[in-house]
C-alpha cells in the first residue's frame, strides 16, 4: 500500500508492505471489536445516556430561548461532563430543525424555534 500526499507543507510518501498472512491478521483484529461491540449490553446504555444528554441540551436552549455559542458550549460542557461531548451536543443543536443559528457580532447566536 502506498500513501502519498501532504501534511501541511510537508510531503508524505509512505509505503506499507505486509505479507498476506499479516493482512489477514489485521483484518481479523478490526472485525473482532466490531462484532464484540454489536451485541454488548453497554452499547444500549451509551445510547440511553446520549439520548438523555440530547434532551437536556435541548431543554437548556429551549428554556433560555436564545444563547450565544460560547455561553451555550459552556453549559453543554458542564451538562455532558467534557469539552468533546459538549461540542458534539453543540453541533447536534446547530443542525437541529428546532434551532436557528444566526451570525452574531462575536459569536453565533442559537435560537430555539421548537
């Protein structure tokens, strides 16, 4: 396998050589975690937690009516427990049909439209 391109200003030319048995082993390692996760009860628990956070994120904006992006992100980070999870909720709100996003002077303003 050959990978060519750029990372920033740096050119990249990478060659990866594997024997057929190594490719097969790599394929098995990729498939096994997916199969294990598919039937795991923990997956349902994660989905329920995400649904609860999503409902809570919608409630935060619905009750406020409108919030600027940084303020909303701060509230969502506290709600979700991490910056990454807060950002995921913010992106989900941005793309929700219940939310209108306008460009503010310094930051986007999120409006609840229901």
